[in-house]
C-alpha cells in the first residue's frame, strides 16, 4: 500500500486539492496546505520511488519563489486596471452611456437590450472589471427594462452576459493572468483576443435580434414619452460623415511625414474635431445638431478616448500593459474630476477594492507556488502532460478534453483559481503538441468566461442578484407596483448566453485565424533552413589565407609566432627530416619586458 501511494503521489495530491476546494476551504490556503502536507509525505516516501525528487533542503528555494511572485512587473497591471474600473463606475460614466445609447436604440424592439450589450462592450474595454460592469448595469438598466415590459429572464440574462464581456475584451484582468501563466506577451494576448471578443458581442446581439422575432412581446420598444432626447438620427449621421471627412483629410496631410501612423492620427483629428463642435454647439446654444446627436457625441467620445489611451498605446508599442494601465487610471481620475464626481470617498473606495483584489491574487499566487514546488517534485507535471498528450484524437482530442475539464471546473472555481491552478498544468502539454499558446490562452479565456455565468455559482449572477429587487416596489416614474426578479429567473436567463459562449469556443477552434492574426502577415522564417558557414583556415582550400611575413601570422602588430608561419610547418619524419621549431622557454623569475 505504501509503495502504491509513493508511485501515485501526484494524482493523489491533485485529487486531494479538489476535495479541499469542494469542502469550501479558501483557495490560497488549500493550495499552500496541500503543498506543505504532501511535501512532508513526499520526503518520507522518497526512498520508495524514483519519481519523487523531494528533500528538506528544497524548502530553501521557497523564498526565491515568493520573491519572483512579488517582483513580477506584468501583474502590476491588475491593480491599475482595477482602480481605473472602480473610479469609472463611480464617475457615472456607465449611467450616462446607458441612458444615451438606450435613447438611441429606443425606437426599435429590443433597443434597451442592444444598448446594454453595446455599453457592456464599452465598459469592458475601459474597465476590464466584471463586477463593476454587472453592478452598474444592474442598478441602472434593469429597473428601466422592467418598467417598459421586458421579460425578466431576457433582461437579467443580457445584463449578466454583457458584464462578463470584461473577461475577454482587452484590457481584461483574465488575459493578463493567462499571459503571465503561459509565459507570453500581454500585448499579444490582447491583440489575439480583440476579434473573438467583438464576435462574441455580435453573437449576443444576434440572439436578441432572433428573440425580437420569436417572442415579439418580450422586448418592446420604448414608448414615445420615454424618448426624452427626441429624434435626430439624421443629424448624428451627418456629424459622423463630417468627422470621417476631416479624418480622411488629416490622413492625406499627415501621411508623407507619419507613414503608417497617419490613419490613427487622422482618426484622432476627426474625432477631436466633432467633439469640440458638439461642445461648442451645446455651450453656445447654436443647436446646429439635434439634442440626440449632441448627447451621443459628448457621452461616447471620452470613453473611446480612454480606450485609445490604454489599448491604442499598447497595440502601437508605445506603452507596455502596465504603463497603459497607469495612464488609464490617470485618465479615469480626470474623467471623474470633469464630471465633478472625484471625491475622497470615491478614491478611498476604489483604493480599498483594488487592495482587496490585489491581495487576493497575491495570496493565491503564493499558495500556488507552494503547491507547484511539491507537485513538480513528485513529477506531477509529467503525469499531467502524459495524461493529456495520450488522449485519443491528438490535438483535437486534447482540446476537447481540456475544454470539457475547464467548463466543468468553472462550476466551482472562478477564473483566477482556474488560471493559477489548471493553466500551468495544461500549458506544457499544449506546447508539446505544437499549439500556439496565445491562441490556447484566448480559447481558455472564452471558456473561463462561463465561470461567471454558470448557475448556481456564477459570480455575475451573484452580482446581479445583489442589486436586483427582491420584493415588490413602486416604480418612481409610472407609479405602478413592479414585481421583483427571482433567483430562478436570473439563472434561466443566463442559460442561453452560456450556450452562446460554448458556440464561441467551437468557432475559435474551427477558425483559429481569429486569434492568430496577432502574428501579422510578415514572412515567417523557419530556423531549420538557416545555414551558417564559417570560412576555414589554410592556403589551399579556398578558406582564409594568412600570408607569411617570416614572423608569425602576417598581422601587423598582432600575434607573432616564432619561426615563421605555423601553417607551413610539416611534421618531422622518422629519418631526421625537418623538425618543428619550438619556442624558447621564458624565464619566469624575471619581470616581463615590453621593449
């Protein structure tokens, strides 16, 4: 029995960790406790198994492993983006966006649902924090959707799903952690995840479009009395055409001096121009634009500018993700100050939330370091690698098995826990099979997104449950009694969007170029085709010939080998032929002479 335990300590250790987590123990302490417990067991059983490489002096490596966690520059982006997201949520940006975009889409069926998805994508690209997005949209849009007769399942599902877009659309915290665990660039991970995130957003909107035809009464249009900004879509389209014209003109003007960056600079000029015009039109009360056009431009441009400040500088190579996060945090403070909502209470609450999340991540990472030291010492990584690479079906079988595993574990673990526990075990097997790790990371990120939506443990569902009405209440606009949203309605509303996320996983596997575009279209050079030839020495072989000047290698001021060039020396024959000359021995008892 003892020999059996010694030979199978890696799977026993992994199963024990799952049991600890299912019993409800904190993740960080479960990891550390399992690591230390099985380290002791492994040291005692090491003489009985060749697969156990543990000894007491190995614990001396632990401080260096902890220091490696705390000195990781990549993870600095997490507190920056968290702080930025909390400040933006407190600044009222989500409220303004939802109100304005809701008015824009209001005349069509499902307009509020489209607005929630659109704003969810914008918040994802500016905050990267799921909790902030779901809570903000739950507080602001859910009462409005219920007020105008939206189906409770559809309303709750679309809010929860739109909030989770912050998981996959850059600057997602999940992508930062995955890039760190996979040993890849955060910038490449952001570039790879951008198109899948936009396609997932489109799939959400496509589902709403289908529902407006299948169940016409589930998502009615806003009544005319609720459209406080009135009409004015034509004015907005004219403004967009003018902005595009200015952007194109600026592009033509700047191209000779700026080259490939002229298109981005031109777009910046066009957007800035129309924003200034909208501000002047409202401030001077010229009213050349409609109220709707004014509001849409003034509300949309600042978050779009913040997105460019963060993601644009990262994609252009101007800033690292950490530097982009720092600029985003400063930009969020400026936006809050511009709305006169930057108070000490806002800063205090943002700092408190940032500190809690950063400490949570740090403790899990430290626990994971303790666990991995022991797990690698019992060759657990080799056990997992052999288990996964031996799957029938090769690469396809591996991907199916891994996605099923992550989907199942997402019922019980959140994305941080999955990233720190499961991903380091999967990455070596994926790399051995020749799978691109950026593509693999984006695929896992989309799959982990379901961890927020799984009934009954999805965190997005918990966030929405915390802000949705639990008892009947009196609507302040209509004066009617509105029934609450039940937990069952929230759960059932999430199910179709979990299905959409699974479809997105399948599409990413079927069309990998959605992610692989991050490599660009440059010519790929195979290292195996590179041939290096070093010229040889000698006078007759076409190599490097050194002329003999009678005193060495023929290099002026260089090495002077006595007795002529050694390249022309011949070995002595046995009949007393030419003998190679030897250098006279130096007298080491005297100091060297430099004459």
